[in-house]
């Protein structure tokens, strides 16, 4: 069977370096996708990568970043609901999110890229992106729907109390 000329390029796995890990998601891409799906998304995928790489301590650290990222998403909703000025809440949430992204990337996000690059370069088995991106889009849609429902409910409750 001949390979399709239209197929996406694949990493070389037959000649992978000795001690190559089980399949992992590209660590650079996990950080890049965090720009769209929040650092919680990247931290979660990197946590799974660290587990595949046999690094439970680093996986635990990534899990901490994942939990912090989820907590920050809750803070965004609370800022939108509790701050009286919508523009201030939006600007505050954006600023806080940007700072968190930068801190996460330099404190933890790029470490995995360096780790993989030092040990295997570009020759390591890679996982596909279809499933995580589907879940990322679904989670983002669910988050916005939940934030909308909470905001609507609180807005209706405030109007009823007036």
C-alpha cells in the first residue's frame, strides 16, 4: 500500500532514539494552543505528556497549573458578575489572563519543550490533535454557555430585587 501524497507529515518513529517515550503531544503546540484554549488546556496536555515521559513529579506540577487555570476561569466569571462596570471587568479579566499565560509559559510551559528537545530532538512519537482540539472547542463552548447562564441568572435576580 502506497502512502498518500496528501497525508500530513509524520514524525520518524522507526529510527527513534533509544529510550524514546510513548506518544506525546508536541510540547510547543500545547503551549501555542493555550493562546486560544487557555493555559489550563496546555497544562492538562503537558500533564499527560509528563506521565507518558515517566516524570510523575513534573506531571504533578502541571496538574497544579491546570487546577490554577481552572480556578482563574472561575475568577473571570466572578469578575464579570461582581464588578459593576463591564469594561473594567473585561479589561481586568484580559489582563489577568495574559499575565497568567506569560507566567505559566515561562515557569512551566516551555520546560517540556526543552526536555523533549534535549533528549530526542524532533524524533519522538507524536499523538494526533483531533481529539484534544475537539474537547478544547467543546470545553470553551461549555464555559461560555455556563458563564452566560450565570450572568443571566444573576442579572435576572438583581432586576427582580429592584
